[in-house]
C-alpha cells in the first residue's frame, strides 16, 4: 500500500531524514519508534505532503505522491492525525469531526461514519456540542482521531497518540487502534511508547538520528537487545 524509497528531507540546511526506506502492506499496523528528534514526525509529514522530500520517492497504492499537495493526498485516502491532538479549540466536537469530512460529498455515508466514530468514542457523542478546548487531553486526542477517521482513509497515520495521557488512557487508545485496524484501516503508528506500539503492531521500524537502524516483526523487535535497552527499559 505504501512505500518510501530512500527519502531525504531537510529543514533549512539541517538534514532530518537520511535515505529512509519502509513499506506498509494493506491491513497491517506498522509502527515507527525512536527517541525525540529521530525524524518520526517528519516521516509522517513527508507522506502526507506537509514536507517535500529533497530526494527519493513515496508511493501510495502504486502512485507517486511525494510531489502532491496535502489536499490531494487526503483525497487519495491518507489521513494524518498530528501529535498533541491538533484540534480546533473554539469549535465544537461535532464541528471538528465534520471538518474531517470536508473533502467528501457523500452526505449519507458521512452520517454513517459519524456514528462509527461515536461507537469507537462514546464520550464524543455526549460532548458533541461542547467546545473542544474545554475537553480533557484524552478527549481531545479522541476528537483528533475521530476527525481523521471522518476522511474515510485507506491509510491512517497516527503521530504519538499516547503522548501526555495517563497509563489507563494509553491502554484504551491502543485497544481503539486495534479495533480501527480490524474495521479495515491500515495504520502507520509513530510512538515513543515502544512497549504499547510493538504490542499491537505487526511490524516495526526503529528510527535513530534520521536513519532506520532496525526493522522486523514486532515480536522480534520486542526481543531485540538494543530495543530492550534503549526503548523498553530492560
């Protein structure tokens, strides 16, 4: 479904990604783990068109997307949920969710998808007329994830969905990601919480200072000595 081939990106003169190559197959949960500043967020931004690679190529469903605008990438079926629950605080929960469907014209299907989101996040239906800025951090994260689903994506990019949440909420978000995947969404998950990420993923990549240093099945990465020492606290 998704293939990155030797992607390089720069912010000014500073190189962030250094020949990044990875792939995500249809139906998978793939996780990208690494420390702060490793380039995880930049990788997602390159996929969604927010950052233009200096070299290399990105293919989605067999088509090059690395020179397309973010709007076109969304219409093709890629939905990006940014880190720190990037929501619009002075809009209601419902307005935030409806904004996720702004590129769609299938009104009846949008209504059905809204109910799907409410099924995944029941608290959002209770809070639908409430200003999003008044919600808790966990609830704002749910709004951001729900808004991403309203675009009806084929590929769902999640950037640090557990950031700043309590351990209980982190486990709840992880279960919801698994449920979203079971409903047919392919997921590329960026996470600092390697234990949670590898616990739900099929495969994983370890990114360090802009380079992928280890890749493999999630269960194999969990047993890797370097991963244990650097990311699992063992």
